[in-house]
């Protein structure tokens, strides 16, 4: 087992058990408790697990973290993903852009593009793009979800259904080992499906913490996606699923690579 795979395996093990001690994880992975603590501390800082006395426990899958917390979570990885997506998108393209912090990073990375037309249900994405005069922005109407500053559900579905775009760029709450795309709210899923249905090329942007991350609402499958941008190697448990989905995988390089 490579060290780069260890966080994913520990995360999966804790999620399946609910709670485990540091010593139990050290025995299972045949490493020192100090090594386990380093990995666990990072997973906790990333908001993926929670420390308890002598161990660590899983975070429930029913609700996502606050948007402000997610904005700084895995930010370097999201920035690398966004940089690669920006290189992939040509000038003059029309884009559906979904909600979430990784699409917001993509919006920031598109600052040097010209003649883009963007349709979005995210005020965060629209706010970033509004700084750039060469981007034409159309925003979904409806009831604002204040916590995430976006529009979801029927209003977003109707909005995206009125247009046809070259690319749809969106994130997810999690990805299970069978390739199912997961999220925390039915309205998020409905909006994403409308984006995929109305685009020519579906682009998923998700850092590697989303592999195996629990969320309760199913919303599409990896085989519905044309391009998948992530920041690191696919965990071993997901390699067959990604291959079978025949999605084109883009792995962002490290900044010093």
C-alpha cells in the first residue's frame, strides 16, 4: 500500500465502522500510532472525520459542511483542478456552471478567457465571473438558498432546460464505489441532471476526498460524464469503476511538478 492511498483507506474504514481507535487503525494498517495520527489529523482538518477521545469517528452523511468551511477545504487541490479545466475550456464557449466550491474555483480560473457565455444557479460563481467583462452571465431565478447562495430544485431545472450549452461544469457531494454520483439535497441533484441533459459535454470537477464520501441522495452515474477532473490518483477501490464508466480522466499535476 502506498502512502498516498492511506488517507482514502483510513477514511473508508472509519466510515464503515462509525468510530475506531487510533491503536486499532495502527494495528490494521501495520503502521505506528504516530503515522495514523498524522493522517487522521489532516482528515479532521479537512472536515472529513471528527476526533474523539483516543480515536476518530465518521461525520454523518445527511448534511454538507457550511459553505465557508468548504471554501478553504482542500483549496490547493481545487485550485489545481480549476487550472486544468480552464485550459480545457476554449474561448467563445457556452457553459452551464453548477453550485459548489470547486466550480467557484473554476470560475476564478477562467479570468483570462474571452467571449464566454455562462448560465449558472450559483451566486458565488456569478459573483466571481462578474469581475470579467468578456463573460456574459445569465442567472437562475427563484428562491435563494441562503446557506449556499444558490438556486436549486424546480426553478433551476426550468432555467437550465431553456438553454443548450457546450459544457456543463459541476461538482458532487460524493462518489460511491459503484460509480453513483451522490449529493446532500434532492434539489441539487435535479439541477445537476438538467445541466447534463442540456449540455454537449459533461465535466465533473471533484477532488479525491469525494471518493467514498457519504451522501444520501443519488443523482446520476459516472458513465453519464464525459470528462472527470480530479487532483490525484484514483483510489484502488475505484479504478475498475472509473475504467468501466469510460470517462476521460484528467489528473491535475502538483504545483511543483
